[in-house]
C-alpha cells in the first residue's frame, strides 16, 4: 500500500466556537452512558492528548471512535467514555509519530485485533463500496472521511437491510453516513477482526440500545469473552450439558475400574493364564492414565 501522510480532523478555533456546535451529535452534551451522544466539542474534561499535546476538542475523533469500538465489542461496559480511555492511551503511549492515536497500538482485548496494515495509524486505503465488502466479511469498520470541516474519523455501527450505513460520529449530528457524507468522502478504513470468528454485523447495535442499559450481560474478563444475554444463556445451557456428561462419564469410568480391579485381583490370586489375559484385555479398555497401576500389578504376577 502506498503510504500517505495522515491528516485527521483538526477543527479551527473559530469553527469550534460557532458552527461546529450546530453539528454536535445530539446537542444535549456528552453523556458517558449514551455513546451516541459523545461529541468531542463539548468535552471539557480534557484539554490535550498525546506527546504533541493535540487539542482534545479539535482532534480527538480517533479516540472517541476507539472508545465506541471498545464498548461495542464488549471490552468495556456502557459507562466507559473517551475521557476514560485517554488514561490508558497515555500509559501505553498508544500514539503515532503524528501525535494522533495509532490503532495498531491499542489493546482491543483477547478476541478483536486490528487487521495487518503498513500505516502507522492502522489505516488501509478504501472506497465507499469497500465499506459494504468489509462489513459483509465480518470486519468492524472505522472510516476516515472528508467531512465539512476536513478529514475526520467515524465508525460503522451497522448497515441495515436497505443498505443504509448507521454510524458513530463524534463531530457531526448525523446518525447515518448519508446525513453528512457522500460516497466520495471515504478516504481510509481501520479494520478489526475477531479471532474467534465473530462478525461485527452480529454485534449489538449501539444506536438501538436503551439509555444506560448494558449491551452485554457479561463484559470481557479473564474468564472469557463478552457475552450478550442470549449468548450467556446458551453458555449456561452448554455448561450444564457438559456437567451432566461429566457425571455420566465418571460413572462409566468408575464401573470399568471396578471390573478391572475384580479381574486383576482374581489374576493375582489364581495366577491363571486365561484370567491374566482377560485382565490385560479389560485394562486395555481403560484410558491410558488409568492403566499404569494395573499393568504394574500384572507384571508382578508374570
């Protein structure tokens, strides 16, 4: 891929103070419990980010989008916000030489990883039609677009049955790609794929989520991946089936061990060749880990 210098949305101060507020996503202010309300312009909790001290309100769209992705995949819960993410980014120095976020340096948990690329921010050149292709292939797609204020970064939440692209956008009010952008505005993408085979199009839709409710019944933790209510119920069902099968298997093992013990004991008492042969055959029906002790006892006979 031909490398190009990346330019991301940097909103002029005059635009910040005037017209940009008209485009702000909901106009209600960024609410940590509603990712669709996150508007970088009204977030005054943070002034700058990165080693180049980039203006948060003007240039944090990649960070806003990254936090959205982490919530969507279940790495973080509803309530986690872009200003929470900044602390992790600073700690791990997750920035490119330009001062902007590098998706290549972000930990997206045990399942989701950024697709291989040769660009320091994680970008791959793409067209509008590529968005549909990558979405169908199961990727979670972040998109660099040319916005009314310049280059900007957004994320695809989902594509509906009519081909309408529903997005997360921390700079402009539209909930659909077509509200603010045209096909020619697509510049690059960041692609995340699931190592377990999950498809992003099957993930919970953030836009459809009720205020304050969690997208997942279980957030990713050391015990396993994030699970929706449906997935958690299925897991409990499968765990119960596995538990019952384990009980059955253990009962069968106990029965076999009793048969072998009886055969080996008779062989030890009688030292009869036929009984010894029978005992050896019964021992062979056991798992390898259960055979050793009985085979040692047979060796003592012969």
